[in-house]
C-alpha cells in the first residue's frame, strides 16, 4: 500500500492505474458493502486510469477533474464490471473541468456528457450550504479498491464527517472517514451522498485520501460552492429538469427551485438560503460567508451558530470560539442586553459573545450523564450499573487509598475489587502484611535464595 504526503495531492488522488494494466486494483471501497441499486453511480475508464462518476441529469456525469486528464473512452453502470448484466456502455462525447471553465481555477471537478441517456434516474444534488455537520454521516459510493472484495464491484460505505476545509489544489472539500472505512484508489469521482429534508442528495465528489486506504481521512469536493459551474453546463447541454438550472419545470417533487426562485424581478424571502437571482448577490450561495450585518436573513455559505468551525470567516456572526466545557471551536455571534443569543446559547458577559449553555458541574464520586459535567480532574465513567465522576490518573500515586489506577483511553481511579477467601469472607486490603516486623517471612525468603549461592561458592 502506498503512503503519500499531503503536499502532493495529485499523488493522493483515489484513481487506480489503467484497468487493463492493473487488474489487481479493480476492487472497491474499504469496509463497505455491495451497492447494486445505486444505478446513478458509473464506472469510467480512460488512458489515465479508472474512476467513478455520478449521473445528475439525463446525460450528464459529474466526476473529479483528475479523472479526465486523458479523454475518457467509455462509461458504464454495471453493478459488477466483470459480470455485466445490467446497465450499459456509453461513450463520453464532451467534457469540461472547473479549471477549463474558470481559466485555471483549482477545484477538482469535471462534467461529462454521454452519447445517449442511460435508463437510470439522475441523482439530485445539493446546491445550497452549509456543509454537513461534524459527526454526521456521509455515504460514499464508488468502484475503487477494497480490502479484498470482488473486482470492479460498485460498493458503498458510510463514514463520519470531520469538517470542511479549503484545499489549495482541490477546492472546498468535505473531510470524513473512520478507521477501517473510507475511499481507495478508483473511487475518485464517485459520489458522497448526504441525507436532507427532501431525501438523500449528492453533496460532494470523491477527490483524494491522505493515508493508506481505510486508515486515514477521505476528502471529497463539495458541490454547492461550484453550483454556477454545474448550472451553466446543464443549461447548455440538458433540457429543462427539476434541478437548479434556471428553467422552471412544473410538477417536480420536491418543487423545482427555478419555479418560485427564478429571475422574475422579485427577491423572494422564502427561497432556500436566499438563493434568488433577484436578491443581493453577496447573500447567495457562492462559497463565501458574508457577515450577518450584510445578510440579515442569513447566507447559505455560513455555518450556523453552535456548529463546528475552523475560522471566523465561516461564521455569519464573525466569531469561531471555544468555551470552558466545549474545546471544539464553534460559530458564535456578539451579544448584549439588546441583542440576545439563540435559545440554546447564553451570553458570556466577559467576552460579549454567545456561548453554548453550560452544564451543571458535579464533583468526584457524583452520578454523571449527558445533563451534567464532571469537575476538572475527573471523568464520567461506567462503574457497575452507574456512571460516576472518577478521579483521572497517570499513575497509582494519583489515587486515594482503597482505589487503583485503571489505565485506558482515559485512566481513572476505581475502587479495589473485594477478594473472596476460601472461608467465604471477603477482604478488601492486601492479602498479607509486608515489612520486616512480621513473622520473619522476608528473612526466610532471603535465606532460601542466598543459601544455594553460598553452596556454589564453596
């Protein structure tokens, strides 16, 4: 397994070598399961290698730009490439990368046009922000390598979201992964699907990994910051459909966003994330979070208050903070008697910032749970049928008499276990007294140990 450096992102791209040259790499997602019903996810092959892609309109596939450096030869959506029986083979007749559309832009995205519409339902895609919350789930689908599954099988795996960051060469990416689960070579261009109120949607496109397959993090380029790129392509190459592409199609479920939020000269306040071409440009979904003072109704690019952030620029309130009980940074806003905080936050008068409501603090030995916080120097630990705040330790010296340091991810002092004796009684102290004042046991042991040595010396 190759290990590569984050400073060389193109070497980290999850593409496999060419299909015909490396059959041993024709395997799938790490830690996943077969995904025969994900007909919208395609396998693509060209002179550069094999990748995955997702159908988002009748003939349009979205994939990673590094997958189409050489002209793609064909695309197909068989559940297993080595046993075709469903789907079909399609020729790619047109391609466009983000860099070509923007004269050198740095998002790892590309669009492909098939020679004919496949009999598969296109996947709805997420054209608004913000990115999914940290610790939420994201489902990956692709044809890449696995830990030893059938060759070329379309598979899926659900992993945990770690956050969203801007990568210098790949663009705005969603970071996810769990140990033993994630993307591998050949999954590039495949889909990262996220649950929404209107059903599962394609939210990102697989781009690169930062360690061995299944051992590190997986990164996928988010679509919503680049929605204008997708919409311009769809308007030029596809007929009107239920996606966001500037043309209203009646009868869509959910409703076509172009019908009520299109260009009609009226800024509609009910449009998702202020996304109406008649509204102020700076408040639309464009990959930039504007201050709340500029967008009173909010900006779809901003992370909501209370959710994890990396920098203040991601927050409409202009603050990315921590508090005594929450070491992970989250979005916040200024507060005062005239500007109250949201219901789930409280105003920290010392900083004049909203912080998450603090839990009551309980001391060592107290019952604990999700509604209280253990005092500093203790940790909430399962003890028998209860959960207690137990003293943390790094050695036995930190623990009180009658307790011992139980080492683990968080080491805590636990009560000594009673010792059952043959007579049926229990004893919670040492098994025998120690020291030189009791029964000569130590002297006798030394004599037994030293006597054979005297004999050998003689």
